[in-house]
């Protein structure tokens, strides 16, 4: 079943029995803590520009999830190759006559490119978007110059400034420690949306790739075996 989380789904809900449609709401109603650029990059296993295709929704653990098949158009960071394919899982969807909308989730529309910060799930070739909608940046094409730029997602909703010191993960991102927050004043913290929004694809991709390598340094294991 092809499914797109959008306002059009609300219109479909009107044709269903009242009890059959769960949590109909507007993505703009969501409120999240804004994610720092470094935290988002560090939390991602892969950063790629993708084109979504087929979608299907299923029940899992008492709620509906949608799986979107994506094709990698441009690798930015990580090990996913150009032309590779996988599935991105998002919360919400429609199964039969029952639908669920989840505020603040990324939205994939067939054929519409976007850059996504992906976190691997246990099932092979299956991912979720780190930071939810804050980890998705739709690709916009200038009609005159044909230049492609990234845009912040309109589904992220209202973003609150991050707290200077916190032990609570922001929107599911758990890689930025309390120490990191304490040493980075909120006024100087670079937010992901501010760093990436409006930038040309190649320009932003170069900075993200450089940041990803710095933040994903693999520390060699120390062999403590007694000689």
C-alpha cells in the first residue's frame, strides 16, 4: 500500500468511521528540543541523499509503522553506496481502515529527494531517521538556476532551544553527553537546521562528511591480556 503522511490523510479520515482513525493531528503541533549539529552527525550511522519509492504500513507492538523503500542517490557519510537500497521505518501509517498520525515524524513522498541522517536498526538494511523530522532535509531545486539546496523539514514542528546541561536525550539523540552540553553555551551551540538549511548540496555534504569522520573516530581496543 502506498502511503504518505500529509494533510491529505486528514481528508481521508473524514470518510472513515470516527473510531477507526487514531490521533489525527497536524505535524506543526509537535514540540521538540532543537538538536545540535554535532549531536545529529554523531548519532547517525549513515548520511545519504535518497529518493523514496514504495511504502507499506504494518502493526508492530500495538502501533502502526510505515516502511519506505529508498534508493541512495548520493552517499554523504557512512558505508551505504550510491545505488544502494534500504528501508526507513517511521511511526504512523494506515492499515486497513485504521490510521495513525504521529507529530514530528519525517515524511517521505515518492520521488521527492531528501537527505537523511540514518540510524541502523537490528533488521538488515532497515533504518530510522535520527532526530525524527529534524534529521530529514528535503532537496529543493531553484527553477531558474537549477541549483539544488537543502531545506529544513516542515514536519519538525516547534523547536525549543536546548538546555545547557541535561541528562535527558533530545528527540531520541543520546550521543551528546552532559559534559558536551556544559562546555558548549546554548548561544554558541550550532543547531543542525541552522547549519544545513539553505546550503547547496555539495557544500553541505562536504562539511557533514568531514564532521562525521571527526565524530566517528574508532578507538583501537587495548589488549590487557597478561603476557
